[in-house]
C-alpha cells in the first residue's frame, strides 16, 4: 500500500454471461463500477476493480454444439474476439484491475476445493431434483414460483427437469440472512430488501441445487465425476477466487476481502443477497460490506434484449457521440438504483443541453476570452469583488455534497452537484460581462480576476466529472495547463491565486452541438442497414431468359392439397411419399425429394400446392401423380428448400390462379 493511501477498496461487477450481442445495457453496470473505482482512486484509495465472464453451463454447451465448436472455443471467441467482452470494455474505457473467467485454471481448481469443503461440512448433500428449469437463466423453480407458467425472472418458457444432483442447505442460513437484510445496510437500495424477504425468505428457503449431471461443461465434482458444479457455486465464488482464495494464482485475499461493494443488476439481487452470503457463512468467511442492486436500462419501456429486437449498439453510439458523452449520459440521466428508459432523443438532448450548451460552452468562452484579452496568460494580481466569494462558497458546498452523493452511489445526483458550479460559472459570465470590462484599462484588473475565477471553477468541475468522463476531464485540464498536483483530490478546493495554472490553450469545442433531426434520421438509416446486413446471405436460382406465353402458363392445374399421410420411401434417402386429398374424392399419391429438409410427421395435416395435370411417372418403382411446389435457395453455401404451404382454411381441390 502506498505511503499516503487511504486504504484498500474492493469493488466488483457481476461476471457476465458471454453474449455475442453485447448492447449498451451490458455496459451500464460496468461504467458505473468504473466511475466508482476511478472516484476512489482519485480520493487516494488502493482500488481493486474486478469484472469477468461466467462461462460454464448448459446453454453454453448447447450454443457451442449448434455452432459446431467446442464450448471453450465458443467462449474464447466471444470474450477475446472482435467486438467481444474485452473489446467492449476497452471501448468504454473500463479501468478494471483484474478480469476473471470461470474457465481460468486457478478458478476451476478453487471451485473444486470450495465444493468439497462445503460437502465435508455437511452443507452439501446428494439427492434428486424434480421441478421446472429455465435454461436461459439457469434457474430451478417450483410450480408455485412460476408466473403464468413461465420463469419469474425472464418470462420465458420453462421445462421439466429431473436428475440426480447435490444440494446446498440454503434453508439452514435463512434466519441469519433475514437478520442481515432487515437489520443492516448490507443490501441497497432499501426497496430490494422487502422484495427479498417477502418473496423468498418468508415463503421458506428451499435447499439449492448445486450440481448437474445432464451436461458436462462445468467444473467437475472431484469426488463424484458424473457431476459438474452448478452455476451459483461456480460463478458467485469468483469474487474470492480472483483474490487467491483456495488457489496460488493471487495472494491479496487478506488485503481486499471483504468486498466494499458488489454492483449487480436487480434481476440477480436474489443470488447475491441470499445465496452468496449463505455460501460465505458456510465457508465461515466475512460477508461483503454491501450489495447494491441497480435498475435496468430499458428501451422504449422494455428491458434491452436481443429477443425483443431493441438492442442498442454501444459501438455505433460511441463512434457518433463519443465514449465520454455516452458514459456521462448513462450516469447523469438515470438514478442508479432505478430503471431508466433509453431513447436516442434523450441521449442527443442530454449531450446538447449539458455538454455542449453548459460545460462545453463554459470552457470555450473562458479560454477564448483568456486568449483574446491576455494571450492566455492570467498573471498574478487582479481585483476581487463580493460576487467572487459566492463562487468560492458554492464550490466548497458542491465538493462536500458531491462526495456525499458519490459515496452513496448516487452518480446522477453527484454530477448534478458538479453542474451547479458549472451553471453558476456561466451565470457569473453574464453578471460580470468580461467583454465590457475589456474595453477599459481601468477595469482590466477586474477582468483578470473574473477569468481566473472562471478557470478555477472549470478546474474544480473537471476534477469532479473525471470519474465519469476521464478523457474529457483531462482535455479540459490540459487546456488550462493544470499541472498534475492540481488535478488531485487534495487540490479539490477553490484556490485564490495559483497563477502557474492559469495559462490557457485554444482548442476545438469539446462537445459540438448535434442536429437532432438529422442525427435521428441518420440513426434510423444505420439501423435499417444493420438489419439488412444481419439477414442471411442468400443465393437464388438464376432467372431464365425463356419466355412462357400466358396460355401455356394457364395449362398448369394448380390445386390446394391436404396431406393425409407422409412416409419415407424405402431404400431412398431423398424421397417422401405423400397421400393427398385433392378434393376429387380419390386420394392422390405424389413423391417428392425433400426428405433432407422435412420429417414426415411434420407435414401431416398441412395444406400444400400441387401441379395435378402432369403425366404420372415412376420413382423407385412407385407412381407419382403430380408435383408439390416449393421454394429453393442457397444460404451460406447450403441448399435450403421450403414447401409452399397455404392457409388450412382453403379447401382441398381449390384451384390456384
């Protein structure tokens, strides 16, 4: 620890499921955690900021199988590949100190030891699970916990599950957890406490399934190899394995545990506020000081989700508006404990109002006047006035309130405090009218003081916003030529005459104003282009140049036919034999080479389209009387075929024209 360090500070995000469709909602929690880590470093703490990825489980195994790769290859591509998790954190300027993957060797080693330790204590026992399972959430539920028959967390369908499993005696710790939640500040915001107690603890905590046998992608239970450790023992313990608990990779567990705060989304508060402390109680380890459950970032009132089609691309937004502007918008606009509704209009309006009109305008006007009237060199001396004391008093008040709000994780309120000083400085320009003072040599001393006061307000404000907008804050302080010692927490006070700092440089506007109408139109066009690019590449059969006259076309007798029976043709891997109702009163038999694309049972009862006046022909010794119509194309080098299916309300034998 450094000589003047205030102490160690350990802050974490949850470890994220490695998704190939990362959106701005994924970045929200991590940007907030990063801002908190930067704030604590600014204050002089020795910070350990942990994030990472949760890479085991059935859905990873299934997705890897669908992609034709191993689970390890699948997660490696998403975490390490282009526009993967690490790329997104680099883009969003996330200053994490440690990144953990649950596939890391040291973590796997530690989880096996932790599972055995809890088993030997008697807190884990073997049994059989039977109930409902949500694969996307990797959660087990009882029938009574379902909401309208669906997963209470994500609203998706659940499936029946039954298998041999190990269980954690979660109920054993129910009383201690309830006391922790109700009688301490362990969980915030406070509204989350009632939800946990009323929805989960009061109805009775059921023992928790902590191993699986229906898939293999996970940490093996070393004393029962048919089982793999289930997600909660595996994932939650990352917070301590990343510090070296039960492994030799790291050795800072004693220095940083217990964690100062876990930031988590409200959908996983249950796991962090109930299951995680119970695991630590079982291991006889100190509990984290706080779990903070933030709200969701919604899009037009709905949680951001690929399945809902409302994903917002952080790469696109950062490219068009800048990373700092996007970070600022996320933490300035939405109270951290509540849900926030993202819209492009709100983003652009926030940039224009707060960054372009207020902060950017203050910096541009001040540095321009310093250049114009003093060639950028604000020397010692000047003439003070009573108005200057108001700025000094406000700055002290703002700094104290900012610290209070940031320590309570109220980023939007903390930024609001900084903007009180910025807004007051803009008003100070109007009150003092520097352009009037510049007209007379007699008022030049007053003009000098006014500009120095403005520079000092800007310096203080830049330090305050630096945890949220690190690059922009640095650019502002660079324009003022503030030395390193003037950018610290210790220097965060209104200084009367630090003349060496008041040498300003001209620069382009930090936050150009955005044309709302044009930008929204451009975003819509980009959205349409992205949707088009996401469509599978199709190769269609080339069009024929041979023309068919209308009379010849009309000779085709196209009829609606109902599939009565469909069976494979023996000794053929292509043909299916259809028995069809064509409305004539006599069943029709047609053979079609589509076995590669359809299972026979899928087609029974469907209404198809057939050409019925083709001459019969023999196929594999069987007569085929007509042809079923289908569409054919090539997708990613693979031939695709779809039978033409029409509404079942159309009767058999209806003529198509």
